[in-house]
């Protein structure tokens, strides 16, 4: 798929419920442009079949089966882009919490369990048949284990859109660390496609795009992005920051000219 087709695919999938697996497949194509999605789906079906060989009656048996297949055994020493790819996770039996959770939830649903991702800050979780699970260790956890006073408010079910945005945030963070501003802009474009009608998300993305253009020295584009952010942002603090940055770039432009 070219960029326009991929953006449309992100828009279409994010509008649907319970399509975390599909949106994760699309994210994988941003990591490896040669990725064959049909091959990944076939690998998943084989993995599902191997899990299904055992009679899985409850969550503990499901997690035990994942562990028997090599998941939750070896902690990662470092993280790179591949860990956001379901293809890599299926092959290596490792990944970051969100990709592992997506795999676990998809298997659980296929086996007849209720399942969803939990958009917990800093460490994505899963809920299978009402049981909270840490996908990194494939073990059941309690809310008290999270040691957060406001944990119940943070244990919200992750929609397809939330999953897509968070996966792309992980990739974007790596490009930001490498100061690869062009790649950051590319990822932001896909995030626009995933959630095009949420003013909170859109305003933040315009602000981030302004920062990227500023880093690249394209000050007129940066100013335009900050101006758009300020015009639509529902957050007073971010609105103020965007206005200040836009005004500063106007002054810079006047000095240069």
C-alpha cells in the first residue's frame, strides 16, 4: 500500500470495534514495508491452532499455555521498533506490553473468552473474562498491585483507536529520541488518519507537527501548525503555549525580513 492507501486503511479500521489486531498489523507495515500481512495472519492461525490443542477452560490455563509456548519467560534487555510488530512478537515470543496484550486478547476472543486491552499509563494491560493480566509476565494481577490511588479510573478499556494511537506513540517516541523529525511527521500523519475528529487529539498533533517543522527550520509551516492548534485546542494551557510559539515565529520572521 502507498501512503494514501495506508492512511485510509487506518481510518477505516479505527472506526470499527474490536479490531486491535488489524490495526496492529497496519502498524507493522510502518516498521517493515515489505511485511506480508497475509503471511502474518497465517502465522497467527497456526499459533492459535497450537494453543487450541489444549482444552482451555479458564484464564489461568490460557496464560499457562502462552507460557508453555515461550511467552512471559525472558525479559527484554532493550526495546526497538521491531517490538511493536506482531510479526516479530509471534516469532520471538517477546514484545512490549501493548503488542503482547493485542495477541493475548485476540487469542482469548477466538477461544470464546471476553477480552480487551487496558490503556493503563506506562504499562499496557489486558483484561480476560474480567481478570486483569500483565501481558509481559502472562500473570494475573490485582488492582492493588498497581499501587495507584486512582487506578480504577485508569483501567479503561482500550478502543481500536486508542490502541492505534498508542502504538504509533511508541514508534514516534523512538524517532523523537533519534531526532528523526521527518519520520516523526510521517507517524503524525497516520495518527491524524486514526482519529480525525477528536479536537483534543488533533490539536495536540498540530502542536507536535509545529515542533517538528521548527526543528527542521521550516518556520512558516511551524507557525501555521501552532496557529491551527491554538484555534481548535480545548486545553487553555496548550492553547496559550501554541499562541506564544506562533507569535514568537512571527517576530522571528519580521526580524529576518
